């Protein structure tokens, strides 16, 4: 277990370094970040001033090392647009995004696990086909469009739910559904195929022969085994959801980091964009690392590999 | 694949006819409802895109402010002059939907080709050589998955400047992960088949083995992944254009049409509904087609 732990940790650190390099280089793809920061109407002296101010005139590697060593100490620079520390701007917003991500993930699990189990114990019946239809339709609907439709129907036509903002829990209902349903098909398919496989195995037959109650067999013997691969997918899905929150937060005017990223891109507030890309990537790396550990803990076979 | 049925005379005067692989496949295709439905939807959108100049009632870029925000024909104020109504600049929605199909399909196919190029070559190398090459490629996949794709795409497109070419290149360089994963796993499997060591023993070059022995066996799975990826890319492009960092106005991208309609959706919800339904049909079609192709080419599973 310790060897496995160290290997995974080493990989996570390497990935983090690679990701930090990419988010560092990302704002330099257009050539000169000084021009982007100074704005299109800037004079050449102004651009020169920005270049010196931000140290864009120094070698790339020096710039990167300085940026990275500051980032490790929690200093991600200052937003030139707002004149605020980037960490403070993100800190004020991350709560909303995290709440949304966790709500969306819970919604996806609560919907997809029961449906997947039902589909597996009654394969090729109407409930199986219903689950399949939901997953096929879910994967084809753009989440921002689904969000807008909900706003039109639930928010405007029937006036059931508030359509923008994050003041009350009710504000989170529609964004949660819009963000969460997209992960449903993947989880449901995994639960269904896992359950089908486990239900066909010997120990379930034995449990049945022993005369155990069907509910207990399903829950204690089958679902527990089938859920292991799902755990790994959940971490990945949460990472995707946080990344996808940029679209949903924009639709519902939720002021989380996705919205902040979008607004910052619009006003060329590059240090903020860079920091959010880095932060979301690191969250993803941490989540996958934790899920690897949890998986290894649940399933000893993984540790040996 | 030969199309002729093979027949063997076993010397008993009985002729045993085996259907050719092509025929088995066609039979399976006709039996798979999902595949047929997907094919129909896809064909519909392709026809819309190809025939757009012929079937569009108006020019998709023609603005007529005296005709703005007309509702579709099934509403009270609608008329056959503008079957799906007009947008906030008085442009005909139906024509814009037709021309939008061109943009979606063009972006979908071009991105898929870029991604397939990157993904297949890396996947082939990783699967065939294993060891350190495999480790490097796996690392690349992990890094790519850690990056929030939509955010990176939006930021890069915004920095370079939004245009269709930029969107195609940026998205193409972001969505190769599934190609690598599938190709790599497949190559690892195929590598242990007898004919690969046989080719090696016969002195074939690595390039020959990869291209002539392994690639043909990957084709089925590649087509499946490519179909599904086109759907995924079209979804991404729509999200990018919706956020205003993708295809730029006045081009009739469906995602952009939704974004433009959003301003008016409280009064004229069809401005959001119409391009959304078009997107939904195309992506659903691609997904059904991909899943159907997988069932048709390898009913045991795989891919």
C-alpha cells in the first residue's frame, strides 16, 4: 500500500507541475501578454511599461519559476483590472462553485445509482429501456440549453424557482439539475453493467441458495462490489463539473469561479484566468489521487499492480 | 471485405452457403433501431447543410429591421414567409438553421480529424512500444484530463481571437484523449496476435507492422470513436460560441444563435428553442450512430 501511495503521489506531483507550466504558458499563446493586458488602444510606451511592470521582458524560465514559487506560497499575483489579490477574488467565489459542484454530484448519484440498479435487476424491461432513454437523451442535450429551457419553463412560465443569483438554496436547484444530469448517463451505465456482472457471479448464487433476503443480497453483496468503479468515476465527474461550471454559472448568473473566469477572459484579466485554470486542475489532481487511494483501500487487488 | 457469399460443396451434393461478412453487417444494421434512427438524423442534418443554398427561403445574413422578432408559423402572428420566424435583426431563422448545420458539421469533422491524427499516432506508439513511451503518453493523457477543457478552450480562443479556424485547431488539440485510450488498449491486444510476431519474424519494418498489420484491425473502433467524438466536439463548439468566445457573429452557429436568443427568451422563447432542438437532433444522431456502429461491428462489446 505504501509503495502504491508513493507512486501515485509522485505522479500527482508531476501532473501538477505539468499543469502549472501549461497554465503559465497559456496566456502567452497569443505572443505578447503585455499587449493583451494593456489593451488594444495602448501606446507603445504603455505596453513597454506593462511589460516591465510584470517582468515579461525577462527569460520565460525565470518568469515561470518566480510565478510558481509564489503560487506555492499562496500568492497568485494581483488582478490588474480589479487591483485586488487574485487569491482573495477566488476565495470569495469558490464557495458558490463548490456548493454547486457537490449538489450536482449528489443529484447525479441519487438519480443514477437507483436507476442503474433497477435497470440491472430487470434487464430488457421497460425500466431498463427508460434508463437507457434518459441516458441517451441526457448525453445529447447541451447543458446551457437545458438550463435556459428550465428558466423559461420553471422560472418564467410557472414562476416556481428563482432564475438567477445565489441567495437562497432554491437558487441552486436549477443549476444543480442542469450541471448534474450530464454526469448521470456515465454513472448509470457503470452501475448497470457492474451490477449485471456481480449478480451473475457465484457468491450471489450462494447467498440466494442460503435463503438470504433479496434486498440484503442486493445491497450488501452486489451493490458493494459494483460500486467500487463508480467511486473512481465520481471524483473524475466532480472535476469535470467544476470545469463545466463556467457555462452553467454564466447561464444562471451564479457568481462562482466559473463566472469569474468568464468575466475575466472578457476583460483580459489574465492572472485571474491563469489562476483559475491552475486551481481547477489541481482540484482535479487531488480528487483523482484521493479516489485512487479510496479504490486501493476498497479493492486490495489494485494495490499490487 | 468481400461481398460475395462463399459456398462450399462438401462433396455430398449439398451446397452450404455462408453469408459474406458485409452481408451479416448489413443485416445487423437494418435490425438495429438505434443505428437507423441515428443514421436518419445525421442524414437529415447533412442534407440540410449540403442543400442550404437551395432550400433556404432567405439569405441567412440578410437583416431587415422592419421584420424583426416575427414568431414562427404555428403561432398567431406567424406567416409562411418566415416559417421559423426571424431573430432580433430580422434574419430568417430557418435559413440560419440550415447554414448553421454547415458550421457544426465542418467544425465537428475537422476537429475530429485533428484529434484522430494526434490520438491515433500516439496511441499506436504507446500500445506498440510500451515501456517508457507508454508512460509518457499515459502522463500526457492524465495532464490533459486534469485541465478544464472548456475553460482552457475559451481562454485560448479569446486570446488568439475568435474565428472558425482557431476554434477548430484549439478544440482539435484538446479532445484526442479518447482516441489514445481506445487505440492504445486495442494495440496492446492485437500485438499479441500471431500475425504480428510473424510479421516481425519476416523482417517487416515497425512502420509496416503498424500501418498494414495493426491499423486495419483498428478501423472499426476508430470509426465508432470518431462518430462519438464529432458529437462531443459539436457540443463543445456550441458551448464556446454560446459564451461568445467561439465562432463570431454574424455567422449562424447554433450555439451563437442560442446566445443571441437568450436576450429575448422571456418574450420569444422559440429563439432559444429552435437552434437548441437542431443541436440536440444532430448530437443525438451522432451518439446513436456511434453506439449503433459499435453494436453492429462488434456485438460482443469492446471499443
